[in-house]
């Protein structure tokens, strides 16, 4: 009888532990899913290309700026989406990747895998924004924030080019940029940005 009581107590204990474990797993997955679809805080973006910016504005085609944090794991998908976008726009846009480097960081810190991947991409200019000066000028806060400016300096598009954090695939941001570059107009001019904070 005592042995049966011990078995039923240990069985009940295992059931309680199992329920707690399952609850923790559910909570963990729901937090991950919530973060995956939670965009970076929206902030006002420069509607005209800042005249005092050190970043060059192309005069013969639209300029595309992609702001990245060198160590944002979600931003690899932004690089892949940019590659797809450039293949479709066929040299009709001037692409610039701007890596934002926080203040007081050693010079070699920026050379992450993401930085090396960007440097290996053909036809893309890669710039370093020490201290986030340019990010502040353009009003961007999240890694993966993409801006498209006309040759006149007018802002055409502001937002992300991934469907969610760290994911690739069809998305309204990439489609809008392609439409602006090829057709001169698009259905949307702003999309959410899914990425880590730049500073």
C-alpha cells in the first residue's frame, strides 16, 4: 500500500513538472513570435535628403540607403532581400549600405560576418557611420531600415524590406522599392522595420 502511494505521488510530481515545462515552452515561443513581428519604434525620417550628409546622393538615378548594425542577427535577411531587389532593378538604383558604429568602439569591431558579406556584394557601396551621426540625420533607429530617395532628394520610401524579424520572402517593402525604381510609383511608401536597435 505504501509503495502504491509512493508511486502515485511520484506520478503526480511528474505530471506537475510536465505541465510547468509545457507552460514555459509555450510562453517562450509566444515571446519569440511576438518579437518576430514587433517592428522597431517608428520615428520621423528626413523627407528630403539632408544637404549636410556625408553620404552621396546620386544625380542620375534613385539612391537606396540600407542602415545596418554590424552584429544584428536579423539583418542578414535584409542583405539577402537587398540582393534580390538589386537583381530585379538591374542597375537602376544606387545602393549604399551604411553600417552604424556606436561611439567609443575599437576600429576593428565593425568587421563582423555581416560586414564581410556586405563587402563581398557586387556594385554596392559600403560606408561606416561612426557614432551614428548619419543615422540621426536621417532619423532611423533600427537595423534594416531602408530609405529610397529620388535624384532630386525627395524621399520615396522608408521602412523595412523583410516580412518579419530575420525572415526572407515576398514583402511589401521590397515590392514598393522595385515599383518606385521601375515604374516611378508604388502602392505603399512606408513599411515596418524589423531589426535590432542601431545604437
